[in-house]
C-alpha cells in the first residue's frame, strides 16, 4: 500500500497541476471558483491523507492530528493574507505542494526499508520523527508569516 500511496500522490499532483494549466490553455479561467474548489479539495485531501496515516500504524494518531492542525492553520493564514493583503502565497520557504508530495513519496520509500529508527537509543517510528519535524516546520512558517503579515497590515493601516 505504500507504493500505491506514491501513485496516488502522483495522481494528486497531476490533477492539482493540470486543472489550472488546462483552464489557462483553454482560456476558460474562473479565478474565484478555481481558488475555492482547489483549496477546499486540498483541505478534504489533507483530512483523508492524515486520517489514512493515523490509521496506518506508521504514525501515532496524535502526530497525524498535529500535522492536520498545523496544515490547516498554515492554510488559514495563507487565505487570510490573500483576503487582507490581496496576494496569495502557497509556498513557504522552499516548500510548496510539489515538494511536500516528493517528501511524502520519499518517506514512503524509506518506510519500506526502515519503518523504525533509533534516536537517543530508543526505537521510534520513522513517520513519528518526520511528523514532529513537519509540525515544528509548519509552526515556524506560520509564526514568521503571521508576524510579517501583521506588521505589513499595521504599516498599511496607520491611525490618523
């Protein structure tokens, strides 16, 4: 099933990338509709992805929940910035949707050979370690983006 997961990630990437490209090619763009459908679909996909991880036994359910919460909080920050600042930024630092899919696929391949790793003389699940790192990374991205956007909005809306 880990290999099937990689195939599903590739199909997800293809569908996610193709819809906007095809709309632009056909000159049939609907920006608000596309934005909404794309991101609500991503939200539902994240729920299924993290739910699947939680039930797989490869990651502790609380870590999967933490990943989902961190993803949703970062998404909310991005959507609020889009609304208040008028600019949409999907990628943070070097990580965007494509890079996340690549990391998940590589993680699945690593999981085939090494489902557990030794950290400080303790055997832990590989995806528990990766999940904790991902939660910390998304929390840092959220904090930096929120501080930057708050400061920018503060400068734009000075009181007279």
